[in-house]
């Protein structure tokens, strides 16, 4: 998912909620208020690393933990990843 801005945030939230996304993992700086997502029951976790570079090992390890937790959790919940583009 590309980084939304304030104008496109409503559509983004609509898309996320229609897919029952409960966790958005962001790998870039935010361009919107997270409160808009949390009000819809979507948690935001930041795993930020420089665009075009490999993430540090701790970021990779945390991402793998998130994915493991996701597949061990309720099958009806969605997970989304957001990058720079």
C-alpha cells in the first residue's frame, strides 16, 4: 500500500476496513494522523528504515514476529504493510 495523504486517507481507511485490517505496519514516515486509523480499530506499528536500503536485523526480526503473530491469530483479521511509494 502506498503512503496515503490527508486527501486520500478516507479511501484508504475504507479499503482497510473492508478487508478487516487490524494492523498496519508502516516502513516509512507517516504523512497522516494515526488517530484516524486507531478510531477505526486499526493499530499502526512503525518499522521505519531508509527507502532503497535493507532494514536492520532488528526490523526484520520484528516483521517476522508480526507475521508469525498474524498467522497464529484470528483468521478473519487482515494485515497491511505500507511503504514509501
